[in-house]
C-alpha cells in the first residue's frame, strides 16, 4: 500500500532572501517595464502627488466644461446684439469692407464683400453687422486665449526683471506644439500642470488659501495687466470700430467698454480653467477645416439666422461665427488611460445656397429682418434652435416651407 506524503509548506521568501541568492531586489510591473520595489513606490507617489497638485478632477465633468463655454457663447452673442450695427452696412467704403473681411481671415472666406453678402441667407444679410461683430469677437478670443496657451506667463529672467519677454509665450507654445506631435499625453499633462500651478485660484485648488508659491500671485498680476491691454486693443481696433453701433452717449460708451472687458474676462477664465483643470489638448476647427456644411457632423450647426433657409449638406461655408472646440488626449487621474475626445461646443456657420434655384429663392426673400430678431429676445438654452411649429417640411432647394416663428433667438444672452 502506497501512502501519500504530506506536502510541506515552503517558507515565504523575503526580498532580502532574494537578494542573497543573487537575483536582485523584488520587481514590480509598471506598465511597460519592471522596476524595483522602491522605484515602484516612488512612481506611484509621484503620480498621485502630481494628480493632486494639478487637481484635474475638479472640472473633469464634461457638463461643467460645456456649460462654461455655452455661457461664454451666449455672452458674446448678447454683446454683439447690443453693440453691433443693426442696420445695413451701406455706409462702409470699399476699402473699409475689404479691411473687415481681411481681419476675419480664418473665420470668413476671403472673397469680396458683395459676393459674400449676396450669398448669405436673408437673416444673415439683414443682420450682417451683428454677424460680423459676433465673429470678430470670437476670433479675438480665439487668437488671445485658444491659440496662445501660455499667454499669461510673465517670462522674466529673474526677480529683478521688470519687463519680461512678450515673445516668450509664443516660443513656449512652439515647444508645446512639438511636444504634442511626439508624446501627446505627456504634453497634455505637462501643459495642464503648468497652467494649473500658474493660474488656478485658491477656491479652484480646493484650499482655504492660495498655494504656497509666489508663481500664482505674479501670474495673476500679469493676467490683470494683459486683460486690460487686450480690452484697449479691441476697443481701439479699426475693424471693430466700423462694426460698432454709432451715436452713443458718453455713458453708453462707458457701459460698452465695461461689457467688452467682462466678455474678455469670462473668456480668459473659461480657457484657463479648461487647460489647467483637465489633462488634455485643445483642438480648434474653423476655416479651412470647415469648408463645407456637413449636416451629419457633430462639429457644426447652422447659425440661427439660417431660419427659414436651412443650409444643405455640402454647401460652402461662408462665415464661421464661432469655431468648434474639442479636447483630446484626455488622461484619467486614476490611471494613464486616454478618454474619448470631449466635444466642448460646436461651430456656428453661415453657408451659401445650393444651386441656382435656391440662390434665386434666397435673393427673392429680400433683406428684411427676421421675425425673431425684430420682435426682441429673452432667456434661452444653448440649443439656440428656433422653436418651430410642428410638421415643418424642408424644401428641396434650401428653403423651409413657411411657418410661424417663436421668439427665441438670444433671449437674455446679456444676462448669461
């Protein structure tokens, strides 16, 4: 008879035992390679501390990001409605028209004024001054805050440097762009950490007082100076002056200046909050990325002034009043995994008609002000869609069949 021997339990080997046998310290997996126990703990501690330092989880909720940009879009629309010229722009000379169109490069096709004007839907023609004012403000915001990630950096050599270097942010942006091409996730983390340390306030950090670093305070001082300079630049810009509503009293001019600076302040807040509170890379699409209207795309929507004359799929985009913003290479804080791109806000576009028949129909409609604009405005959601009567059918040539419109355009945008 054969009896089984009882299996003896082997004593657990310690890391010291392993080292004594010549096999080195215990190893741990760390994604792509093995490392020693001490190194592994250092990696985890560093990842945790950096995640907490940049605090990306504070604003990582997509709806918070979208809502912030929606409020900014509504504020820009309300500002344009209030201060933009609401009469036909016949007073502009040919040279002034060319200046306005040239200043909108990247947001408006660079054709001559009359060609663009005649191709717009009737609502766009009637409100051409307001349309261009809204577009110009959104372009200014893009150029100052979206295209220049590190616009607020003081770029001083040392504490005695009083002037700094105005071109430093451009050089840093160039480094960031090349970094993104090579290692987009790492570039996103580096960028967001730098922005957060420089710009996030005490409340945004989650503390009762500012972080223990002078970098925040010096950056905020520069931010204040730059925003004032940006406001002065915009208000003195000749293309803006051409589109502003004229005949204002001194009190109205003061209100216009104050409201303009508030728009820029809101824009600066939204962009720095996005860039600093979430690990990711901002992507902007306008012209030439949005050359034609794509009704199936999640990147663009027709401007509300297309009401009654919907753009057809594949028609040429004339004006991008607001670009498409999305956030890519997003990194979760609980791991180095990417998340799907975040669609922040769609572009708003005005297009040309499709075909001779549609062109004739649009032209025959004249330049009368749309009902919804002529009758005023009150609160609305970002859909910015015109509420229409039921059973509306789309015409075959870019025209909607006649229907009654409800007044919804830009309701209370100035209150946003």
